[in-house]
């Protein structure tokens, strides 16, 4: 009886793993930085090539502007989808 319960729990657990879809790997849209830098369907951390950081968020996600490269340091700004921001001391942008 115990073995049947264990088997049932394992089968149900395996079914849930298969049935739950994974998260999207990239945001849809693009980030447009000053100087012509364009990142299509960005994901993770994007380093800007110019400072001050100017970014137009054409993705479907909020993006976070960081003080340092590689999304390190203080958070300086959060840019909503469709908005543009100029951040004097920003060097990188995190996209969920």
C-alpha cells in the first residue's frame, strides 16, 4: 500500500513538471540607447556604450538602470514600457 502511494505521488509530481510552462527567455521589443545602440528582445544585463545613459524602453517589461556596469551599484531609475529616460550616471540596464 505504501509503495502505491509513493508511486502515485511521484507520477503526479512528474505530471506537474511537464504541465507547467517555462518562463519566457527574453523581453519582447527593444531597448534604444543614445548613440544608435539597439538591443532587440533583450534579456539580463545590458551595458550602455555611452554616458550619460539615454534609453527608450520599447519592451513589454519595466527595466532598471544601474549606476555601474554589469548591473552593479545603486539603482538609479526604473523605466516603464514606452518611456524614455536619461540618467547622468547610469551605465547598465537590467531586463527581467
